[in-house]
C-alpha cells in the first residue's frame, strides 16, 4: 500500500442526551458522583464573565437540554471538547438564565483555542491535527433533519510533492432506526464530496488546481481555479458558474505576476482582469480592501513560500467572494495593474466598471512603501501601507474617495504605529444634496455633528509609540472643511512611569469656524501632572502635583476665557462678552448665502433663477461660443423643447402663461439663519412666454421640479441653533422650480389605423429575393384612352397661353413633352406617340431615337428651371 492506514482526525464521538438545562454546580456534582471513574460531562468552558455576573441570582446554563453531538480529542491526560452541536433543543433558550438576564454562551473552544463558529445551522470548529500524510484543519456538524446529522471534515493528504484536498467531504449519519443507545452503531452512514484540489510543489514549479460544486436552493454553483508558479513568474485564475431558475450567472478573475515591463524608475510587476455576466460586484469598504478578489489574488502570489493549495482554497471560498452575487442582466468588468516604483513603493490599482442601467465606476488601490529598500518589514525605518477606494455613482449623484493607513504601518520602529485616514466626497444632481462636499483628513471637530450623508468618519492622523516600559507617546491631528465650516486640531500626550514616580504631559488645540453666518470657537490647553510615593508600606504617602492652563476664544464679538489650575487652586479670567451664539442674518445676507456669493455686490450679479435646456436644442457652431445661457439666443425644436427653470428658494406656487402647476405641499418652509419661527406663506414662481412677432401667449404645460435638499437653512428656528447642526440635517422635500414644454398637438382625426413601421419597412436578408419578370406589352393594362394625344395637345396650348413664347414657357413645354414620352412608354398606353408601334408579343423597349430626344429636351429645360 502506498498510503497505508489513516488514523481518524478525532479520538471520540459522543452522543449525549440532557433532559434539563445544567449549570456549573450541577455539572460538578454529576461529574463527582454519577460519572466518577467514567468520562466526565464536558461543556463550554470559554464562557466569559458578564459585568453584572455578581448580581445574577442563579448561575448561567452551561449544558442546555436536548441531544448533543460532541467531538473530542485525547491529546492530553484529559479529553478536550472540540465541538458541541445541540439539536432537538428545548424551547427555552439557554441564553435565558431563568431570571430574565441575558447570558451569552459562545460555542465550544476548538483545538486552536478559537471558539467554534456558528454559520446558520452549522457549527464549525477549528481543528489542527496531522497524522502521517493526513492534515485536518476544521470539522463541522449540521443537522439536516430530525434524525440525520452531517459531519464535514476539511483536510488534505500530502505524498511527497503531490497533495490532495477533499473539499466538503461529509459523512452523514441517519439515526431514524436508532431506538436506544445500544443501537447507535446501526446508524446508516452516507458520504458526499463537494470538490477536490490537487497540488504539485517541487521547485521551481508549483502547480495547483481546484474544482467544487455547491448545491443551492435555486440550483447549483460550480467554482474552479488554477495557480502556477515557475521561477519568478506566477499566474492564478479562478471563476464560478451558477445555475439559477430563470438565468445563469458567471464570473472569472485572473492575475499574472512577473517582470513584465520596466521603464525608468518603475516596473510593471503584474496585470489582472475579471468580468461577470448576470453578476453584481460590490466594492469593498476601505477596511476590507485586502478581501477584494483581485487584491487577495495578488497578495497570494506575492507570498511564494505559502501553501499554494491553501491559498487557492482561501481565494475561492474566502470572504472576498461575498462581494460577488448573482443578479440578472447585470454586467461588470475589472482590470488592474501592479507597479513597483523607486524600488521602495509597491502599488496595486484595480479599476472596476458596472455598465448596467445604473452605472458605477470604482477604483481600489493598495500602496506599500518600505524604507530603506531591500530590508525586512520588521527592520525597516518606515513602513506605510495605504488602502484607497474611489467610487463614482452618476445615478445617485455621488463621488467619494476614502483612504486609510492599515495597522501594519509604523515609523522608527514597529512599536511606533501610525494611523490616518481621509475622505473626499462631492454630491451632485441626483443625490438630494446637490452642491455639498467635504474634505476630511483625520476626522472632525469633537463638537461638529457629521451629516448622515457624509462618508464614515476617518481615523485620526496620529502616532502611538511605546518607547519602552517607562515611556509612551501618543499624538493625533485632524483637519476638515465643508461648505459650511472649517475645523482642525491636534493633541499630544506623553506618559512616563517608573517605580514610584509617574509624570504625564498633555497639550491640545481645536478650532471650529462657520462661514455663514461667520462664527468661530477655539481652544488651546496644556496640562502637566506628576506624582511620587515617599515612604514604605504603611508609612508611605503619595505626593501629587498638577498644573494646567486652557484658553478659549469665540466670536464675533471676540471674547477670551482663560482657566488656570494649580494643585488645589483654580482661577478663571474672562475678557469680552459671553458667546452670543450664531448671529441672525439679514435678508440681503441670506440672499447672498443661498446664491453662494461673498457679499451683496456679488449676489446682485448672480441670477435669481437657473435656466437650462434639457432637450430640443439644435447644436451649431454658435452654441459652442455662447457665454451667457440666459441672454443669448438658442435655436430649438419646438416639438422637443424641454426647459427647466429652477429657483434658489423653495416655491409654493408656480404658473406658466397663467396656467398653474400642480404643486403638492410637502414640507413647510422656514428660514433658520434669519431666526424666523413662522413658516413662509407665499413663494410664487411665474413664467411668461410670448411670441416676438405677435405677442401671443403660446400654450405650455408646466411640471414642478421636486428635490430633496438639506434642511439646514429651511428648518424651523427653535430659539437656539447649534452651529454644527447646520451641516447635520435631514433632507426636506421642496418644489424648487418647474419644467415647461409646448403642449402636445391634437391627434389627427383621419382615423388611420396604427401600423408597425419596423414590420412594414424591414426586409429579410436571409431569404432570396424573388426574380422580377419582365412584362409583355400585351399584358400591360391600358389606363389612357385614345384621346391621350388630343389631351396632351390641349395641355400644350394652355402652357403657351400662361407662359407665352418666353424662354420659361419653352422650358415648361419641353418638360411636358418629356412627360408625354414617358407616359407613352411606362403607363401602359399612348403608344401612338411611338413609331413604329411594337407588336403585342414583343418586349417593351425604349426606342433609341426617343432616348436621344429625352436627353436633348432635359438638357434644354433643366438649366432654365434651376437657374
């Protein structure tokens, strides 16, 4: 035998029935009295003490009632519970401690010390055990019915350079025929396998392949992958195909790494790509960039010493796959590039595109700088690792860029960690927050209420350095600016502690400034604390000294408050008036504010309304050089014209040419910056459209333009406004303008039946065109009678009477002669104009003399007609 015998990955399987919930004292008594000399009752020993554990009158339940399936190891003198799966549990939850208190009971601890994870109805426990060529990584148990359980083992077999992993290898046990404990061996086993992975690892070649099938409620999913490494070249590809009830989903990824292209101070190390059909790709947040498939694949190839088979399994079933979900009629594309620049900077950038009906564009990047070059990460002077995500969402009017340093970043030494984060966001039409934007590095002022539509608050820009056991330093800083406010600040703390002596130093500053109305507040402070213990044991005393100073400024009007604290003395000095809060805006100041003007003069030059042609404008060269969209003329198609007129102030009524628009009353309009408590009762937009020549009023239809806008300026004034709340407001729905269009023309009263233009104007290109046969003269239908020549002669005479003998008359007569000849040939009669007359059996052909006559007559007539 090549392989030999395998030892089981576990030492004992127990089936345990518990009739009632058991607590710690009850289990101790049973193990000491009833199970003395036998295997003890094992339970979850990793229950963490609760904060109010002392107040609980009864101890928590450690072994719940019901049937338990337990997996044990005998690696030490005492058995270890690896996994405990309970089914047929009592209706009373074990988290209820019989007194209404909530007790959290985590699953049993696995072999690695980590708790078993509960995934739906499945309990998974980490298990690291190697027996000869067999290695086991985890074991899980799931009850599929009232009498059947399934044990799944995740393991692999290694024979020299060849390895084999069975994915989803499961053993099912059916206890339907088991009536008592003596019949447990009668349980019927069955086996199943989801997939298989194979690896060949012998330098310089490493090769791995994987294929798996997962059954789902709506169908089946097939996943596969392949990875190969030859010398300095590596490639990995993976994909999935899923069959659902009404459609099929597909996606695939691929990465190639190696010395591809080198130019100047940079080198392209790898390229990546992916696509999905009937598949939706969700971009990771900045905290989980490493889980994104293309980034994770690049990381896996960058670690050549790792287990290539485990890397492939992790990629195809890891957390990165959760960002890809089936979605009908959805398509995405992704492409990436890996660059090494200046020999110290590694950059991986992935561009993702969703060209569906709701398009999105995303950029995911990871940059790592290690200085100096060529040293290990642990011995470097500076290690900076940055994750970045940029998203453009035109459908929702959003542009965001977020970045964050990872916890692996440090300067000077690994004990001096660096943290930082930033976010940039701009909100345009469709977001409900048009014109709003934000730039934040390290977060916001502590007193600033961050609007709900802003990106998550980034972490502070700071350092945390534990220099040694006695000295630690921590510093942080931030800066942010929005259309409403600007803020910044920082803090530095140092702690020195040795033996009986302790000293701390703190310094900080914060400022917050609002633009409209102008208001600022700032503070700066410093604090020093020192303590020491003198004496020994009962005869010791601790001496503490603290001194601190803080300066507060606010305005306008400018006022200063100084605080001084020394030991037990505290002094405060005030200069100027108390903070009056936010000043009230005048009407002109408020108008300048909503027009985003710096002063009244600039506000007077800004239009009160916004005009835009949404549809119907005819493009020409003049349109490209127009500077004023209001005063310049526009050439439009009246049938397609759509004109938007928007106000800077919410409106309650609107009309175009005295025809009112149906505006529904949404939210009440208030003017908070002017501190007006009553709502606005009149706000009307009137539009008059007249014809320049006649001064008539053409008929136009008007439709209100409804928008959701931040309520910071339009909410009710409640006596005191927190300045930071100006940027933290929920949206309110208002009518902000009207869209006018020419009224549709009345339908025709001809009563013509509707028909399909496409059907009657299409020609099949897949069928031969039938041959058109020439018609015999005798088969032609004669529409003209024998009086044709007489009628034509009368027509000539009428033409001469109208035009006389002028040149124009001659031209008209020539055209008439031409028509007579054409009529004689092609209308089935009038052959008396042609001589000689063809026999009935001959084919209809044009006599040569008639062709020459037609050519001459047209040559004479056309220059006169056109000239």
